[in-house]
C-alpha cells in the first residue's frame, strides 16, 4: 500500500509533489522483481521439501508392508493332529509332502537325583567328577563316541549349591538344580538333553579318600539314581519305524522342522503342498505395495505435458535416481537361487506403460506347477548348494554378495585303523589274549588290557576299548587320545586329533580281542592265484589253495591284494566280483599296482568268483588276500571359494570365507565332503528393504536426507536474501527521501527567491506609476 504524505499534500511553499509516494514507487519498481524472484525460489524449495517428505512416507509404508511378507513361501505345511506340527525352515530344499506319522514315544532326557542333603550349604566333598554322555538303555553304559568326557574339579569347600553352579557352567548338555524333598532334605537333580545317547555317567574320585564326593556317582548305581531314563523318540513314518534323539526333528524331511508334541493313538497326516491362493494373495500384496510407492514417485517426477504441469520433483536428481533404482530392483535378475537366476516377470509380474506393475495370475500358477520354489526367491533369501553333502550358511552381521561361488575342498581327516567286518553282537572278551598296543600320532602306548566281560553289544566293547586306551598314562601325558566305534560292521580306532599329523598304528593285538576287531593278519599271495599274466576283459585264473568249487571262500572275510612283478599296472583297473559276509552280491573296482608293489582293496569279501583286468598286464600278476585292517592316513584339509582360501573350523567341519564379496559365507561338509557350487540368493524383499533402509537412514552425499538438508540450507539462504533485500531497499528509500528532500528545499528556496523578486518588481512598477 502506498503511504499518503499529507505534509507534501498541504505543502504549497515547495514543489507540491507527494515525495513519499514518488519514493515508494521508485523503490517498489526496483525491489518487487527481485523479491518476487526470491519468493518463487522459496516457494519452490518449500514445495520440494514437502514432496520429498511424501516420498519418504511412501517408502516407510512400503517397508512396513514388506516386513509382513518375509518368510512367505509357495508351500503351506499343515497337520491334522495337534500332536505333530511342521514348519518350512529352508524353502530352497523343501518339496511337497504327504506323510502319515504315528508317534509311539517322545524323546526324554535322563533325570538323576542325588539325595539326602540337609542343606544347600552342605559340603559335598573334595575330588573330581568325570562326566560322560552315552546310553544306559542296555543296562551297561555305552559312551557317545561323538562327545568327549569332561572333568570337573571339586574343592574341599564346595557346597551343594556351588557344585550345582559348577556343573551348569560346564555347558555339557546337563542342567543341575536343587529341589527340596519336603522332609527337610535336599536333592541335587541333574537333567540331560533329550535322547538316550545323552544320558550321563558320573564317576567320582575322592581326594582325600572318604571325602563324601562318591555320593555324586552313578557309574555302578545308575538304576537307583536314575528317576527318568533318557530315551529317543520313536515314530513310524509312512510305515518305517525310526528314532530321533530330539522332539524337534530337522532331518526328517529336507527343508522342514517337525515338532513332536505328544504321542498319537492313530497316524497323523502331515502335508505340504503349493497353495496357489496364498501365493497369489502374497504376490499381489507385494505388487500393490510397490505400486503405491511408484504412484507417488511417478506423480512427483512427472515431466509435464500440454495438459498437466510437471511434478514438484521433476528436476530433482536424487528422487529421480531413487525412482530409477526402484524400477531396476523390480525388473532385474535375482541371482544365487541355483544355477538359473529368477526374475519377477517369471512369476507373471509385468511393467505397464504407466510404470506400475500388474500380476498375471495364470502365468504365476503355471510357474508354480513347474517350479514352486521360484516364488521363494521373492520372499526369502537363501543359502544352498548343488551337493547334498554341503550345507551353506552365513554370518549374523552381514550377508555376502548374491551369486554363485565355486567351492573346492579337501576334508580334514583323522588317522584311523579299521578292521575287517565283524558280526559278533555279544563279544565275550577273555582274561587272556585281550591286550592291544597302539601308536597314536607317533606316541606308542603301553600294553593295554581290555576288561574281560561278555559285552552287551559291539558298541559296548568299542567304548571299553576307548576307555582303556585313553587311560594309558603314556598317551594321556602326551595329550593323545582315540575314539573307538563300531559301524558298518567294523571296529575303527580313530585318532582324537585331526590332520596330516594324526595317525593310528596297531602294533600288537591279542588273538581273542582280534577275533572281534579283525585288525591283524598278513597278506597271503597264494591263497587265490599263482603268478600269471592278465588279459583285457578276461577273468584271471583262480587256482590257489583256498579255492573251493572255482571260487575263493573265507567265512572270516578277506580283502583282495594284487601284486605286480616288474610291470607298472597302475594305468588300469581290476574288477572283483563276489559276495560280502552276509552273502550279498558285491563288486569292487581296484586300481592296479605300480611295478614291484602290492595294493589292497577296501571291501571285505566272503567269496570271490572272478577278478578281471581292464587291460593287458605289463608283467606278472599275483592275486591274493589279506586279513589286515585298513589304515586311513590323516589329512590336513583345506577349501577355497572362487579360489580364495577359507578358514577351517576343524571341530565342526566348517569352512568360512573371511574376505571378498562372499565374506561370512560358511560351508559345512558331511563325511568327506564334496566340491561343488554354493549359492546365496538375496530375495527381492530383502533387496528392497535394504535399499529403502539405506535411502531413509543414509545422510551421505547424494542421499535423500542430504537432499533435504541441501534444500533447507538453500531455503535459509533465500530467506536471508529476502531479509537483506528489505534492509537494502530501506536504505535506498532513505537515500531517495534525502535526495527528494534536498530538491524540495532547493525548490522552496528558489520559490521564495522568485516571490521576493516578483514582489520587488511589482513594487518598482508601482513606484513608477
């Protein structure tokens, strides 16, 4: 509004001009264009900040929607009984399922009670406790060969309460507690993990003798100390009776965890199948959620046309880059889900001309028929391998780069000695010829006697041998130990260490003990054939003294030996055909020996009907037998991932990569493992979530927050310019006022002089008249 200058209006002595109005008009003429320009910038930046806020809100809404979809799969597991539940834990391995299951018994942990203490502060007595995990189900204890024993030192001042705490601190799969019996006495109660092989044998050694610690011992009194026996779960799956040591079963069906809640009186039906309805709903929910964000981004970054103005962020580089990245994430490949990448379009998701997504449900349903796991690539990140012997996982802190990695390995192997097949299920060891001497990792034991007894099982004898060997003072002082097992029909003595420095040598063994272990014997070159030549694809002549009716027979079982005299026969193989100790047909292919050497087969034969070379021999060949067990050399394993060395966890059979794009990826191997391809696939949900989280939280250069900060800084500068403009033009107005005031003063002075002269001239004219 123009200010009215009343003084100028009534001023008749000066110019009579409205100086204030003139000055305001001049100032406004200069100021208004500049002010309008600044204000336009202020309005534009305020609008941009508000629009980016809408984009951030849309990102947050999508992030929340994605979190509700994590874990969705194409398969849906269900049970018609509350006694059994199942869940999909590894979509990369899970397949459709339809099984009938009857639960006969649940797995239980052993409960031991040591009674009669008057107070929790009672002294329990000094000495040591050896805790072992194993199986009491046969009446005698059979140690778990996979779990080493542990030793607990008990001091003379330890109370019932402190012993409880020490046992719990062992982390040995046992929980100790103190329970009042109700008669003013207290019981020390030990509960082991579920499974019959997790039961406890506690052996007390008092120091000094008579300290009282022997009360915490069940090595010979288990039946009186045991309140609940450790037991495996027993269930019938599709007609097959199986056992498991836990009620949470992860290895029954690939990719599933089955939980046993209670026993059943009839079979329960456990099913898992492709759920098209849920798959469509889940994928449509994802498409709708993404479209909600895309709608906002499209509107804000619209370039404008003849009928519609451009969006508030049409020229914003950060938001346009964000829009392009969202478009890219929904159309690019998802690698690491097996040998072929997965695309959202494979599942019927299309990008329309508008940029929004649409779902063709027919395409989705057809894809689910042929490849139901492809949907899981959208909702679940996965580790997998093309080998059933390899299990892949990652670290808890960071994921590797999605993709396929070449895994090459050599497994860690312990030195071992394995006897020939033995089939005496109740071995009776006598008090004579029951000794053994071994060399473990280069340390030779003393002569070790195995307790004479009628053992309840081969596993029980294996435990007795292991206990006796590990008690040898020479070995224990050198920190050497062994694991003795009976599996696949044979006894094995394995070094407690792993790697190329580990080894087992059986130096001597008593004949009675060896009648079960079958670890000794010498090669007999004439028991099958005399020296002869070999012709390709023609059976060798079996003419030894042990031949019966045209074939070799030995009820105790033997391995085949092949000796070469002068010629190198290692370039071809010998096929051995016969039967195993159970009379089942058996074939073994043995690589030939080098010159002047003998090689041994690894399978035990009861009969041999033919031995056929694959090529003509270079020299004379003698075929024989051996009763000597199989020696396994220790191997220091290693592994690489895409040719990068991995770090070994020898105890758990795990290799881990610590650097590069796959850092944190872990490969666990079974048996001797395998080389192969391992995969990490990052789901679309995780890719989107990760990008959104970064977009919302990142404050670095080029981020959304950095863009908002830049706009706010620019807005502040424009406001400062606006304030400076007002100040600057107030000074200009004052200057104009001064200039016009000076002019007015000059005009007034001139006007006064003019009036004086006018009056003077009029006076002079009057005087003339």
